[in-house]
C-alpha cells in the first residue's frame, strides 16, 4: 500500500496542477463565443474562489475513474474542471452569512469577505452555470449522448435531490437535530452526491457497461460516507490553522453528526468499514484499481 500511496500522491498532485492550469484558462478574461463580456470583478471573484488551494480530490476521481476504463483523458480533465466549479460554487455560498457564516476558506478570506456578499452570490451562480457550459462545449470531445448523460447526472447530484437539498437539510438540523437516518441522508446529499458523481462520471466518459457505472457509483457512495466521517472527526480533533477554516462549528450550533451520536471510537471503526466496502467494489478490476483504492485510504487517513 505504501508504493500505491506514493503513486497516488504523485498523481493527485499532478492532476491538481493540470486541473488548476485548465481552470485558469477557462476563467481568463477573453470572452467565449456568444458571451458579451466578462465583468472583471465577477470574473476575478470566480477565479479567486476556484484557484485558492485545495487538493482537487473530486476532479482526480473523475480522471482516475475514467482512466480505469480507458476513457479519454482530456475529456475527463474537462469534466473534472466542471465538477470543481460546482464544488467551489457550493463553498462560496456555504460560507455566506446566511449559511455557515465563515470568514476563512483554505486559510484565506472567503469570497464575500475578499469582495462582497452580492459578488459572492453571483460568483457562485456563475460557477454553477459554467460547469454545464464546460461539459457541453465542443472542446469536450465526447459524443452528445455522453455529454447529455453527464449533464443529467451532475444536475441531479448538485440540485434539489442532491447537494443543494442536503445543504437545506443541514441548515434545518440547526433547529432540530435529525436522527441517525436523517444524518446519513443529509450527508449523502450534501457531501456524498458530488463524490458519487465524480466516480460515476468516469464510466460515462468511458462508455462503460451498466455494471461499471453502477460499481463506480457505489464506490463513490462509500468513499463519500468515509469522507464525511473523516471530516466530522477532524472538525472535533483538528484546529483552524491546520484545516484552513473554522472548526468545532457543528457542535457549537448543535448540529447532529454520527460522531456526536455514537462517539469517536465507533466513527473510526465505521470509517474503516466504508473503506473496506469501497475496496471490495473495485476487486473485479484487480491491480488496475490500485490508485482508486489508495484514494479511499487517503480519504480515511487525511489530516486536513
């Protein structure tokens, strides 16, 4: 696993560099066809929101899931960039005073602090919209049927029945703590849905079989659960300097988490179980899946 971990970390960094280079181009000043102009303050806020650090785990999962099945690497990179736009939009809006009211993100001022609230709202709106532009654009060299499938899957993962709906449930949890089933549901929506899409997207890009698509989707669901458990553990055990954002806020606001419900020992055991289940889903792919397996362990072992 150490060799796989080293290879994984090298590829994670390489992919992050490629994604950031692509996003820098996508969010540059020149307008695209049918765009009228790109207001500089808004464009700068979008650029700041997306290119202010981060491990780029979600686009990495898109690229590696596609690579597992022999998918087009450039198309996967563009789909990964689109997904990162959706993820970063959600962070911009999540940080707003009406939501989690955070001043720091990845160790830097949040967008509404760096710019202003109205610009932050518009930056989030624009990043969400731009994600579908990136997938649908001619530069994403995929069949139209694949693009349509990706647009539908991303819309479902990001919207009412996915991430945005999960954020609504998370806000409601401040008023009335949900039971265990409710916590699992909101976390599967708020955090897990985009991670599930990242893995499933690889099968869509690669025109994989229905079994491939379902297997990678289930893998994404498992590592999504692991990611949230690890995040909840870190929220209680880490600090602002390490995390680059405020910690301990869920407990302060009375939000229910599985860690608060069952305790740290249970959470760490459950985290490992999700990783084992994720590994088992990749077993049919053998050594080809070693990087994705290492990603599951990285999620469980991360320190920030």
